């Protein structure tokens, strides 16, 4: 469903009802962002989406960066619906505006799919391998899980998170293993460092066998195991922080604590986890009443008292 002039105009004036409707579509304001700036990004998003639709209608394909996508390879809405239902249940948003296309990747036989987001604008496009057009599962991937995972990243694009970003996305996992272990790597540098230590160990072993029989291998094992231990300890500690932050938010938001936490920055998660007691949450929230994002969170997720419901 396209964005309307009225929605963008209402967002620019700070209309909380309109802002909450947009938040429910996965269009979350950036930390400290003004209503005017947010509305400007919405306008650019609408323009980008309209230009894409025009190009598809006129030429039956669209060029985005270095990629070309055919109109016939567009992912239908009913396929997205599987993932929308999960993100709505977990995080209270349904990003129904994100376009997506099936592709036949030449760059990696293990490629399942990904989302390209153009920061600081909100425009995003999905690409997933064409195998998913006919079936829900391919190799280790599930179409629903893959889309829900990436939609979670899309909704948090403006938050610009690294530390807890993958933890939230992996909450959409179909298995307990992915839900609990996913997120150990915060960013690509973690993966490269991990691979680097493994290749260093392998290289040392090959050197010992072929050139230097006396080369000690144990220092290289220490480096590799040390980095793995670092990742494991960090992952466990961050999991505990996320759980403590969630428990703190429950004092105000009750069953809506997880969607509220989903909209937090890395620094806010750490601060919430460090609050000494539930009673400390009220002043912490009060200090954020000027932030547009937190005004939306308070409006959407603060439970309505039972005695106020007629």
C-alpha cells in the first residue's frame, strides 16, 4: 500500500496517530530525528517506489545499482505475507511496502537472499534466489524465515545498530539453535577475523609439515580458541543484557515489552539492562519524551488500563 500525501503531511506535523500507523509498517524514525526530517525521508521513499513502479510498467524491468530485475520475477504479496505475520507477532510491524525480486545468483551457490537498504533514505529492495519461487525451503534456508529476518533489519535501518542487530533478526529463527546462537557475529569484521584465525592455524600446520618441522603450533591454537572464546563470552553477556533490558521494560509495557525493545538503540539496551530496579524505568523514560521515536513507542505499547476501557 503506497504512502499518501496526507500521511506524510501528518507525520511532518508530529501527528502521533499517523506516526504510529507508519511505525506499524516498519517505518521507524531515527534516534533524535525530527518529524520534519522523518517526513522528508518518507517523501523520498515514496518517490523512489513510484519511480521503480513506473520503470517496471514501461520497460518490464528495473535497474537498481548494478542489478536489473524483471517485472516477471517480482515476489508476490502472498509470499511476503508469511513473513509479515511473524514480524507483526514478534515486533508489531508489517513492512508491506518493501518490493522484492527472485534472482538466479551467479556470485554464490550458497546465496539465499538479502535486503539492500539505501541509508539514510528508507528505500529497500529484497532479492532472494529463484528456487524459492516454487518451494518454501532450499538447502538450510526457509523462505519465511529468510524474509522475516531481513524485514527485521529493514525496520531497524534508521536505528543504525550493530551490537544487538543480529540478535533481534535471529528471533525470527525456526529452530532454537538459530534463535539462541544466531547473532554471535555482530558485523562482517567478526566473520573475517574468525576466518583469519582459522586460516592462520591451517597455514601454520602446513608450514610445519612442509618447511619447519620444529614450528610450535600451540600459539596458533591459542589465538584461534581465544577469539572463539571472546565471541562466545560476548554473545552470552549480550544475551543476558538483552534479557535484563526486556524485563525492565515489562514494568511499563507489559506484554508489549519486546516490540518496545526492538525499537531501542544499542546504547539504550545497555542502559536499560543496567537500571538498578523497575522503579528506575519511569525517570529513564521521562528523559526521552522529546524523542519522536520514544513518543511513538509510548503511544503504541503502553497498555491501556482496564478501567479506562468502556
